C-alpha cells in the first residue's frame, strides 16, 4: 500500500492538492518564520497579511517552481520561487501585492519569480487596481543568463 493518492479519483486529486498546499505554503512558511524571525524580520506572507484587510489575501501561483538546471539548481526547487503574489483588499479596496521571500534564495529575482511579479502587475493593470511591491532581496538571481534583467526591464516599462 502506498501513500500516493490515486489521481484518477476526485478524492485522490483533493488529497494531492492538500498535500501540495501543505508543502508549498504551510511547511515552507514554518521554515521561513524560523529564518526570518531569528533576524527580527517578518516573512513575505506575514508582511502581506499585515498590509491587507484580514482574510482578504488570495495567493497566485503558490505551486510554481523554477525551471533552472544550471549550477545544481534542479536539486532545490521550492514552491513559489522566492516571491509571494496575489490580491487582497486595503480598507475594502482591491489591491495587487507581491512580496519577495528572502528565506528562499535570498529573495533573488529569477525567471519564474519575475514572471509571477509581471503576472500580478498585469492583473492589477487590467483590473484598474494599484500594485504594491514589498521588497526584501539581496540581488537578481543569475539562474538563467538574461531573464532577470529582461524581467526587470519589463517591470519598469
């Protein structure tokens, strides 16, 4: 008998989603809290929760992972790829938010993290809402040669 859910059933798909959520959000947040609180800092999710109205934040793309295989990066593929993105409300007004996660790759801006930020910015633009960025990063990542600078250029455009 195996602990792997049967993905051909609805119950199995729900069990798989719950397991992924636990790994992507619950477990990773525990690790992030240990790292960040030891430095007197809040986690990316804590900063967002403090900013937006209680219970209003809906996270985007918490299951994405970077695609890099260079420098042995294929052995470390955490969910979320160093940025938390989504929407919430502040005093009832819709806002898009992204917050860099310093506990993952030092909050560095890799290709997938950049794509997540661009996605939430485009969502904000389409919905006519402000977009707030909470930055906590060492530097752009060099996981893929041109992507970080290309994405940075797209942020400013």
